[in-house]
C-alpha cells in the first residue's frame, strides 16, 4: 500500500483528496490541517466520491508529528506564505520520495533556492501543479504548432486572478514554444492593489505580457468589467488555434478539431499521482522548470507591487 500525505485540506487540498479516491493503487492517505473545519470539509468531500470503495485507508490529523515517517508522495497544498516552512519541517522529519507542490510556489525569492537545496539534499523529486500541459487539447496543439513561426498567445477574462493564476497560462505557453526563459512586462497593469480571494494576498487588473528570446509572446488580461468571451487564442504562422474551455471545443482556423470536457481538479491531479506512483515521474513541470518561471514572474511583479505600496519588501503577497 502506497502512502500519500496531503498538507493543507482547504479548497484545493480537499479536491486532491477526492482525486485519490480514483487512484489505481490502494492508498494509505493522511490529510493534515490545523483547522478542524477544513478537515471536516475534506472528509465530507472524500466520502461524496468514494462511495462504498474501501480500498484506501484515510486519516485526518492536525499536527505534522502525527504523520508517518515514510511517505511515497506528499502534496503541499497550503497557501504560499507558509509553504517553504512546511516543506522544511516535513523533509527534516520524514523520508519522502516524491513531492507535488501547489502554485504559487513561494512569495520570497530566497525560498526558491533554499527549496532547491533542500530537495537535493533529501533526494526528493518534485513537481508543481500546473496541469494544463496534461490536457489532450494542449498536447494536440504542441504536436501541430510550427516552431519556425512565432507564437502569440492571448487570454482575456473577467476577474480571473491574474497574479494567482497567470502561472498556469505561462506554463502552458512555455510548454508549447519549447523555450526556458522569458521577460515580464508589467507596463500595462492597472496601478490598483486589490484584495485577493485569500486573506493577506493581493490581486491586480490589467495586462501582463510575457516575451521570450525568440520573440514568442503571451498576453494575459484580467479586468473587473470585461464582457467578452473568455477564450484562449494562439496565433502561429498560418494557423490560429482557439480554445473555448467553457464550451469544450478546440478550433484550428475556425474548424473544430477536438471536442473535450475540461476535467475537474479532482480528476486531473489523480492522473499525475498515479503516474508518479507507477513510474516515478509525471508530465507536470519539474520543480527546477517551474521554479524558474515563478522567479521570473516575481522579478516583474515584486518591484511593481512594492512601488504601489511604497515599500521595499522581499515578500510578494500572491498565492
């Protein structure tokens, strides 16, 4: 029986727990959160999908010292601020083979290299949950994109969490263009700090631009009163690929090439966990790859946010 630990049983953590009910493997699952209400939500959500399936053992605990000392996969689904401390405490207490980290990874630049060193010292393989590259329609575009022509990808929507969720689109974009670095242009962001969905974190409206060394570009726009359709457009040479996730349709030059159902988080993450348990790897971005993207985003956003706040902080309050 494989041992899987989830630390952070909030909205995301409880969905991860649901995903484990569908695993092909019998699991010994440990869910940890200091908040009893979050644990109860996780318990209820797991029972909603597990039915009479009793192949898994499930435990709900409030302290790290109640977790097992040998863990196959640990999933860290807390908010960003405490994540490095949780990672440090866990790896200095237990032997962990694999770790799946939630985005946005860490709010401080220094924590990225500290985590890299820690993972290497403890010989832990780690990935980051940016799951769009697991989706069939992105893989289809990946196979059909023309790398001899530039790529311009755009997404515009209403209040979709630009700071929190831009990493998902950036990860997918970098997957498609096969490059490993980019510059961030914050000049079209609106100079207003907004309260994030989670207490203590902020959001922004406006447009975030990403430009790669080969001239590929990504434009991400979040507006308070946007009235248009939220679609992803990818212009590449003579082709325009259009993803309508709400309708579940992928177009190439206005012709439908794929119909799909966008999987729930509780379905998608289970695929990655089973890949890890079965082969020791998965198709998500590695920690090394994703942390480089996160650091580049911080390089653009942190000075901008500090300027709006009139501060010189090393803490970027996004999660």
